[in-house]
């Protein structure tokens, strides 16, 4: 065998010449190198993005809870047309809305100190449903439309009174001294919630006729005309969602006006217990005609 081969017949490697009791020590990593600084910056960005994503998911879940509880409040308020005691239903609905506002308080705490526009998409569905529920309750009480400022006044919370609304408004963010939290409903959320309200008023109109209430359809019709006029001024200049819901608002107004027309012209001919059936058939015919066209 050649001299370069060991006793085992294998060629000796270069590192075999080093003593076995000595190890080559690697150089210390320079923490101030551009590569390490860029890596640390990347880790910081990753942690920030993960935290922001987790917060977004929490807001989506809260928005779903707000939507569900608001819908339950609307279903409860529809029972007023057939309930003997309206005050009992209104008090129960106020308790439910207080529970919804507790969820909105959690949203306000989550977005405190953050750019609201970055998380608005996560909570807009819940806020629209809340506006619909609050405005529906307000219409039943006063036969008028609640303003956006009145809604936002109800969304001012303090930690001392366990989240109940505070009558003295403060800044938009958290007030560090008094522990005040606030969440504002945007004009788009308000308009979309009011647009959805018109569908609930149309159902309330038909249900009230079935219970012999002849005055409510005319009150709802006058109110919907005013709302439709207001939306018509916005037209196509507003957000896309607003102009899209204008068509649905027009459909609800047409159904209520047809019901009022039938009451005015044929109300004396049709027994009161059959009015709801007549209107439901007329509404189905309108829906079929609109679907065909």
C-alpha cells in the first residue's frame, strides 16, 4: 500500500493530523453585523404581524357575537305587534342591548391606540347589525329615526361603572386618568344599518295589520318615504354598499305602500283577521314580478 494510506487501508484525512484533545473554536458571531441587525428587525416585524393578526381574529369573533345578539334583539322586538304588554318587551330588549354594548366595550379595548381603519372591516358587520337593532327599538318608542350622535353617546364606557355608558363624553381613545373607553360608529356603518332597518319595518307593517293595527302601516310608510328621500340625495356619490342597498329600500317602501293602498281602498271590504293573508299573497306576487323583470 502507498504511504498515504493508513493501517486500515483508508487514506488519511487532513484533520487527522490535529491532536484529538484540541478543538477548533468557531469565531464569535458579531451581533452588530448588518445581517444580524436585519434578522432581528425581521423577527420584530414577524411578532408585530402575528399580534395584529391575532387581534384581528378576536375582533371578528366579537363582531359575530354582536351580530347574533343584535339579531335576537330584533326578533324579540317583532313580538311587540302581538304582545299584550309592550313595555315588558322594550325592557327585555334594553337588557339585551346592554349585553351587546358589553361586547362593543371589548372591541373598544382591543382597538384602543390602534388605527381604526386597519380593523374596521373586522367589526363593521356587527356594528351595522347593532345600529339596526337600536334604531328599530328607537322607532318603536318614538316613531322617529335615531341619530348617529345618539348611538355614539351610548358607546362611551367607563371601567368604574362596569361598562355602562357615561353621559360625559371624553376623547376618542382611552382616557388614562378616568379609564374611559369609546367606540365610534362610522357614517357608513350608520347608513347601512338604517338601510337594513327598512326591511324590518316592512315586516313590522305586515305583522301589525294581521293583528288589527291599521295605524302602524301608514306611520311606517311615511317614515320610509323620508328615509328613501334621504338616501336618494346620496345616490351614487356614496359608498358602493349604500347605493346597492338603495334598491332593497325601494322594494320595502313599495311593499308598505301597496299595503297602505289596500287598506285605504279595500280595508272596509276585507275582515281584519284576513288582512295579513291578503298582504302576504300580494307581497309574494310583487317578489315574483321583480324576480322576473
